[in-house]
C-alpha cells in the first residue's frame, strides 16, 4: 500500500466575501505541483456560500461534476431545462459532455450552504449532457461504507461516465471497517468530512485527504465519530 496524506491545513483557498472555498487539488488561481489531482479525480472543492449568493450561469464541457451538500441547500438551474433544489443528504451529478450551462445558488437568503464539488474526467468524450439527483438517506447504513456512485445505471445512487465508485459512511467511535476496491487497478481517495480516523497508521482529521494506491483493500479505525467519503477512481 502506498499513501499520500493531504492535511486540510495545507489546502489552497479562495475567499471572495460571499464564497469561502478550500481546494484539495490545484484549481483556478491555486496551483501546487504536488497537488494536481489523483488520477481522473481532478477537483475537490469544499465550498461555503453565504445566503443570497451563488455561482451564476457558467459553462462546462467533458467533465463529470458531483455535488454533495453538507448543510443547507442549493438551487440548480441548467440549459437542459432542469431546475431543482438539492439539500444535505442528497447527491447530484451533471455529465457536462458536449457542453452545459448551469447556475448554483444558495436556496436561503440568510443561511450559508456548505457543499463539496468534485470533478472527474470522463472515459467518454462529447456525450449528451445529463443530470441526476438522488436522496441518499435510504441507502445509508451506519458504520458501513455505502455505495452512492458507480459506472452502472442500474446501481443505487447516481452513475457517471467513468469506472469510479463513491462510498459514504457515518461511523461511531471505536468501529473498525474495511473497504475493498471494486477494481484493483484503481486507487482510493479518502476524504474525512468530520471526526477522526486512522488508516495505515495515518491519523486523519476533518477535511484531511489520503490518497491510497497499490492495494486491494484498506482498513479504517474510527477514533471519534466520523463521516467519511471514499472516491475510488482510475489512477493510471
């Protein structure tokens, strides 16, 4: 097993008044040659958007864009005709493909929304753009890694144009749980949303990341109640 620890305190950042964003990987004006993604996983942005604000209409192309609200709610609109509100406990995917224009606004006038925005390079270019939103509450079992994203349309959760799997879990202190990769050619990027865990003798705190390669499975020990996201993606 090979690992690279990305402490939350060493992430890049952008502060624009209404937006406070932390970047796990190089993004926009933040560049670090040691942090240019993990295989096809290119962006993990930890965004805080003040009430009454958001991202106006802008375009994307040939990227799988995943949004996971952690608190609050976002209003999504796009030129495919979709208009919806996505809240904590849900996951959203937008396959940009040949091109899509969308906006993401805080649904509240006064309460901040916090969400993860994750970009993944697709394995198919110029696909027809698509949108999907799923409530995860019924999929989540405590103290387990619960799959919420995959390459398969028939799986629970959302699907994307890439051989990638995401799993989310809420774990109690003292629990030990293992994650087995779906494809041993993939790597796994562990992002600790809250709490603290230990993987391969690495102590991980809130918003820390751990890149894991050359492994079939790994085991996680929960030091304090934790919410953890595992992003398994092609790395070669």
